[in-house]
């Protein structure tokens, strides 16, 4: 009897731990080979695998002290192994057996005595389809968020920071700044995992202002950049000229008016 799983060829069981999977599947293939080889001699060869995690020293090392509540005791494998080894070797060979299925066939219907905590949800073992079903269900229930949802959340946080920066500009826009600058700036800021955001600074008309979307009048200068460079510009750790010259920020429009933004950034740093 080998303690090895049914042969599940889903690629997810080879990812990250191919050596372990090859070792366990090698044992499973030995079951197939030896069952056929020794069948005529009346020698049975079968495999046994647990449906749930079994609490062992290795499992505790991987999952910590609290992992026991989500595992079954080794007793279930011992009882299932005994039931398997005492079956007719001439007729029962070459099988991949699951511990609780074997015991159900022996008449056992209540498995609470094998659990450390019958009220806890048990952790399914590797290589079984049930493992993926539980993981999928946890995603549906919101216990584990898929990568797309995490990326969307991160993008939302970045967008809020960009909005906060532009909102802070309102306090430094004065009629004097508008008179000296006489330009409208548009910003197209790309956000990883999200849609690009569009903002404008009006330092040309009236008392000036900032806003999201398209500017009230055609922009004199349009800047295209990513959120990381945007953060560096508004924190003062990078100057607009350096960003443009290095290709990290694209500029379209009046270069002279674009240069005026550099002096404005110094004021922004002291105010935000």
C-alpha cells in the first residue's frame, strides 16, 4: 500500500512544487505498474490518500499551532489502511482509494471522532478536485480576493491620492499666480490596474482653479505620465524639466509655459 494520490494532471498541481508532485505521482504510477505485475501472483497493490489534511509534525510546522483544528487525526488513515489491507488481494488491486470512502464502504458514516474540532471546516488535501472547489468558494464568499479585485483596489487608492494632490492646489492658486502664469495645464495620469485619470489646472482665466476631466478651455500644455512620476513631481523629488528630458513625462504644447510649472511645483511642495 502506497500513501500517494490519484493521478490528477491539472497543471496547478505541478506549479511551484514540481519535485514533490513528481515524487508522489511516481509512487502512484508504481501502484499501477506493480498491481498489474503481481496480479497473477495474487498480490494486491493499492494507493491510499486522505481527503483532508492530516495533523502531523510537518503540517504543524507549515501551518502553525492552530492548524490542528482544520485537520483530521492520523487515526483515520490507520483505520482506512487496515480496511484496505484486509480486503481480498485477488480482486481488489490497482485502486486509488480515499480514506473516508474506504471507511464508508465499511459502514462508518460519522467521522466527527477523527476531527480535532468537529465544528471547524476541514482543510482539503492536495491533488483532489475538492481542494480547488474550496478555494473557488472562498473567493466567491470574499474570503480571498482574486488578483483582479486586489489590483482594482490598489488603483482606487492611487486615484484617491492623485485627487487629494489636486484638491490641495486650490489653496495656492491666487490671482497673482494666475496673472504670472497665464496657462492651462492638462494632466493625463496612468494608474496601474486602473483607467487613466484626467485633471487640469487653470492658471489663465478668472481666479483660476483645478478639476477632473477636460479643462474649461483648450490646454496650453498637456502632460502624460504615470502615477509614480506624478507623485515624485508633487512631492518635489523630481523636477518637471528632468521628467521631460528623461522621457518619463511626455509634453505636448507650449514649452515656455510648461517651464513656468517648475516654479509652481516649488510652491506646491511647501503647501501640500
